[in-house]
């Protein structure tokens, strides 16, 4: 597969939803694209703003702030699976820690689960989901 065809496939893949650099590389490897061409495609996509891991992390964090569903640990693990580099993760997740993000989720969970579970069961549930013990 040449550069133009690989670029077209990558852009088409990105048209479905926002992806990380790692996800695009994996997709191109599955399509058996040569490593040199993959590097060129990634540089092209980055240069023209089709992929940007920092923007991806920012969007992911904003989405999670709206839905208040995942612990910081869960967010970190999901982003690691998407190939986000550790330095980007640490930098961006520090914002969640300072914004008392987990406190809001814990309050939301306590309010919804307190009707059906006792306090110890709720604490166990939170601990399993990666929330720090209080």
C-alpha cells in the first residue's frame, strides 16, 4: 500500500470518531502498511491536526466530567489502553485531582446507591472501581 492509499484509509478511519495516534498506527499495521509509510502518514495526520493525543485526552476528560461515571484510576487505565503517553496522562489527570472530581462522583454514587445498599457495600463498590479509600 502506498502513502496516498494509507493516508486515505487513516482519514476514513478517523472520520468515524476521534482516535489516538496509537489507534491509527494499530489500524494501519492491521492493514499491513509498511512502517516507513505509517510514520509518514502519522506525521501528516499530526501536522494537519487529524490526530492530537493532548486534544483527545482533554476531550475525554471533559466528557467524563459531564457524566461523572469513572474514577480517575479508571480514566487513566482506559487512556493507557488507547496508547496515551504517561507524561500526558499525569499532566492532565492532575487537573482532575485538583478539581475534586472524585468527590463529586462519590457524592453522586452515595446519593443513588444509599437507597438500596448499606454504607459498607457502597464503600466496597467505590474501592473496586478505583476510588481511594477515605
